[in-house]
């Protein structure tokens, strides 16, 4: 196993075009299997989010959509982003008030978002251990966790190497 094999995908050297294409193909297949409509604006929104491993604000997505000929009104982007988040194709990164493509659409997972404060890259890291710890803390109180959004701010390996 190389060092890159242990890193969340965004921080590892990889073929990003293939990475994004695979996620888009899985999302498309999942939409079909669930009877969801991945309309042209929704699909393009997901493609925009997949262009880089970073979170994007709704207005940045809207600007990109309008450059591609879609309507310029904010509801266009917000509705597409809402659809993607509700159906597990994207995540909302609350700390940044932004959105990132889900790298594991259709898979049951508990992601932890590692946010580089220097270059703005986001890695969706496995968070099963964090989810277990949250469950262990909640269970004795009778609290039932429905959703958790774990975000950590720091420096990615490339930015650490530059310091």
C-alpha cells in the first residue's frame, strides 16, 4: 500500500477525470433505478461540483450554470443543489455554506469532511468510527441520531508540505 492509498481521494494523486466520470455514472444509474429525473440542469450542477474536490457556493454554481446557457435566477441553482443533496448525490458543507459532490452516491456511509483552510480542497473521508462514537454518546440519553454532518478544518498534505 502506498502513502496515497491511505489518503482520502481528494488529497491523493489520482486520475480526477476518471474519478468524476465514475461518480457521475453511478449517480446517473442510481437516479434511473430510483425513478428520479436527473434533468439537464441537475446533471450539469453535479458535473460542476465534480470538476474539483472542493466545495462551491450556490452563487458560484449559478454563475457556471448561466455560462452554460441555463437561467440566471438563483432558484435554478438552489433547486438543483437541493435535489442533489436530498437524493444523496451531493453534500452541504455547512461551515462553508457550500456544496460538494458525494463521492459515494448510493452507498450507505457516514462521511467526515476534511476541509483545507489554505487551498479549499475537501476530502470526503470515511467516518464510521466517528459515527460509532456519536451513537455511543447518544444511546444512553435515548437520543436517536437521524443525521450528522462532521467537518474538520485544517491543512491538506500538500499545504502542510508547503509550510
